[in-house]
């Protein structure tokens, strides 16, 4: 049941039939509820795009809040909404069901503060060194803060630094242990004014160590190998039964069960992700 706290001509609050009325960030909103039918391929692709984008931001909450918070001020959106909307549209690659992040196109902050010059990243024995032009020019101030985000797609142990240095320092060092340092690394840097009122677009510093396998890809490979191992066992038994019976299918219940499992596993191997090569 919906209520009309603002009178008969005001915005409702609650449920009327299949409609739900509520307030979102000070704005009246209505949405449709009800059972969904079987999703189309386009809908499935959209679901995957949203899931992939959401997973990217899983450990970036504070960075995204600063990186898109200025844009969100005075609107019905929040920083996470804006970051999701931009990156879902611009930073994905591939087709369903293999939609992935294009790390070179990811934006973790967007703003009017100019980007700095001479950005470089170097992998050292015990971590990463990032350098930039420390001079102030235009709207760039020497006391601007430096924000760094280091993504590790293979295991999701992302590192978030919201105030790792000042622009005037011209460099920062991020200690990373060897196990992470040799994985796929996707680094980003942003600059934010000391008063928090201006932020730059994030800059992608370039891939380090090439593309590794994500946790999902590793999971698919492990599952494929388990099914393959079981299929080889069943196949060996299935072919042995046929050979013993001069390649004529026995009509026993045990053989029918074996044959059914053989066909199911064979079909799974043909369609499962994680196949080598």
C-alpha cells in the first residue's frame, strides 16, 4: 500500500500494483516490479557487463568516492554510479559470454584538473617507482595530493593509495612483495587539489608483466581439467565394454548409465570454458 504524505497531488511512497514509489537522493522515483521472463542474449550481455564492471571496483570504494565525488555533487547520482556508467560503456572488450576489462581505457577519476607531464613507472626489485613533473603550472599546485591505484587482475589484491605523495615530490615508491610484483599489474594515478575541490582524470601508466590469468579463468581451467579427468576414466570403461561385446551395445542397465555419463561428459568438454589453447 502506498501513502500520500504530500497530499493527493504529491509524490506517493510505497507500492501500488506493480509500481513502487520512493525518494532517491531527494528525487521522487518510481520503478516496476514483478517476475522477469527468460533473459535475451542482449540482457545476458548487459548483466555480464555490469558484473564485470562491479567486480573491477570491488576494492576501490574510497578511490572512486574521491575520483567521481565532485561530479556527483548536486545530482541524483553517487560517485559509484558515475564510475560504473562510464566504465561499463567505455572500458570493456569482448563479446558475451567473454566480456572483460580493457584496462587501458579504465577511468578511476574524472575532473577538470589538468593532467601532469612526464609520468613514468618503473619496476624495481622490491616495488614500483612512479615519477612525474613536480613543477606547478596553470591550475596545477605543488601541494596537490597524489592518488595511486594498483590493480592485480590475477588475484584481485588491489592496492589503494589516496594520499601517497605531494605533487612537489615528483615521485613515490610503492613496496610490493615478489609474489605480487611478478603478476599482471595495471597501475593508475590521479591528482587531487589540497582542498578536495578539483581532481584530474586518472592516467593509465601501462601494463606490467603482460596479461596473466584471472581467478575466473583459473577456476574455469581447473573445472575443465576435473571434467576431462573424469571423462577419460569413463571413456576407457565405455570403450572396454564395447570391445568385450564385439562393439555391439549391451542392453544392460549398467551400460546405459555408463553410456549416458559418457555422452554428458563429452558434451560438457565441448562447451566448457578453460580448454587449453
